[in-house]
């Protein structure tokens, strides 16, 4: 059961008398089910037809793509032929190369999913589980009523469950992307092929523009004090080795800079864990244990870190070689943004109650110092590069706690 989709933790609960009992049982080896299934050719051909006739299609990637190692390449090849932008659900890991010219970034998070999908007449979700998880209820489906919505997943649990779908396909995401691409290639008329090529060129132009806008923003905020989250993310980007896996994205302050600046080029490079507080700090240790040959960097946030601060002890106890960078905005910033989004900016007439940490400061570097983890608290942008370099070079756990600009209106 644990080895079949969706995989993940399984709890076996045994009563005490069973635990105390003795049995004579032969131990039989485990045989893992080969679960990768190819889609029905008719289903693949139908998806291909929808894509061929679409005016403005979009592909959404999700966690379950990670269960088939070639999904990212296969979905990319399909998107290139179909002239399709590729987005990503707000989820635990990202399964598409973020430097791909057709990658347009993740779906809206604080309730902006409908905005992200507006104008798209064909939406194909690959391995997304529940594809839409906005923080705030948006009412109904974010897919337009007259749009085609197709779910493809290896796990049937969320297929056709919460939103009206045109098609739902239970199959391996890599196989499906490959078969749909082949069917599309066979079936495209020359006019359709030209439309696809023109769309791909237009999307590439737009994502190139988005990237240079991000670089401009970075440039304009470079010398800001307090430190701009854009600068911190860029310094992280420039300091880490190319095969680094990231855990967390530095909370609300880091989320947009992460999407704009960090290039994830291989699978298993990002584990967001954005939903439940307390995951990224110990999660970084878990990812390092699972990927011992890769550098692992936890992009923490200070509020979240306080939910599982004892993970620092575990890091020292087992000498786990990870680097932590804390996006310390001294606040529960997401709660401020959530209130503004929910009630509207005009409703905000007083201070945000209980959302600024104030004194005593949440000083994660001092927390790390308790167990002699090499750590630094940085508030001068000029000190960032050296501190990050030192932390990354250190063998064993290390931490850089960065005091950043926590103003709530930007970087989301
Ligand atoms: C276990 C748990 N408790 C409470 C929440 C509600 N919650 C979500 S985000 C947040 C504040 C996060 O603050 P911080 O980690 O500093 O990140 P920031 O928003 O400042 O980037 C809270 C209290 C939650 N998601 N999970
Ligand atoms: Mg915070």
C-alpha cells in the first residue's frame, strides 16, 4: 500500500497484546506492484484533439508527476508542441523545470486561482491531486463554465471529485503526456500547427519579459535596508550549488522571489510544505536523509520555525549537513495579507493585532547558537554573501537568520 500511488506515510496501529505476542511466521519478500498504466489510446487522442482546437490552453503540473521520473520532460515536450503555458498547483513539490520558457509560475495562492485561469479554454491538470487549493474559498470551480477541464492522475482519489470535468483519466502522467503528444503530432492540421507555434513564441516572449522585469526589480531593491527578500533570494541563488534541493520558499516574503529567481532544473528539487506550519525546519533534515548526495537548503520563515524549533537539536544530534536560511520578517505576514485580501484594504484601520512579533525578537540565530550550530544574524545587505558562503561551505548544520523587509504590500 505504501508503495502504490499516492505513496507516502502509512500508519499501522497494533494493540499492545499483539505487540507482546509471539508467532512463528515465514517472512516473505515484498513484491512492489508495477502500477504505471498507459492511458486508453482513445482518451489520449481525445485530449490531443481538445489541445489542437484550443485557442488558449494551459497545462497545470502537480505533485503526483514526481512519481514517474520522466514526467517533467514528457509534459514539457507536449507543452512545446501544443503551444501551451505550464503552471503549477500550490503544492508540496514542483515537478516542472522553472527555467523552461513555457513555465509561467504557480497558480494564485491567496484566492487567485480563478484569475490565474481566466481566458483559458482548455485546462489539462497532470498529477495534481486536488488541483485547486486557494487559501480562501472562491466559490464553485475556477475553470470557466464553457472551458474544457481534463484531469490526469495515477491516484483516483481526487479525479472528478470536487469540480465538473470534461474528462478524467486514470493513468501514469508520463505515459499520458507522451501518448497525447504523439496523437497531437499525428493529428495536427497545418493551420493548427502554425497556431501552436505562434502561441509558443508569444508565451516565450512573455515569460522572457517577466524574467527581465524580475531582474529589474531585483536591481532596484539591491541596496535596500531592511534587506529586500528579492536580494536575499538572489544571493541564495548565487551561493548554492546547481543541484541544490530546497525545502520551503521563505514564506510569503520569499514565495514570489523564489518563483521568479530560482531555477529548478531537475526533479526532486523543491519541497514547499506550505500548508502546515512547522514542516520546513525538520522537513529539510528529512529531505537531506532522502537525498544524501545533494546539497539541501531550508528556506525557513521565523513564525513557522517556532513550531518545530527542536528540529535544530535533531540536526546537531545526528550531524545532518543542511543549510538553513531564515526569511525573518518579524511577523505573521501571511495573516496580514489574508486579512487585506479577505476584507479589502479599506477595512484595515488599526494595527494588525498579534501579527507583529515585536520584543523579544524571534532570533533564530540565537536559538541555533544554543546547540553551537554555526549561525549568523544578518541585517546589513553587504554581509549577506559572505555569511551564506560560510554557511553553505560548513559540513554539518548551519544557519543564517536574515532580517528582511516585512512590509506586507509587496512580494506576493
Ligand atoms: C499548524 C498551523 N498552525 C497555524 C496555521 C495558520 N498560519 C498559517 S501561516 C501563519 C503565519 C506564518 O508566519 P511566518 O511563518 O512567519 O511566515 P510569513 O507569513 O511571515 O511569511 C499561521 C499562523 C497553520 N497553517 N498551521
Ligand atoms: Mg514571518
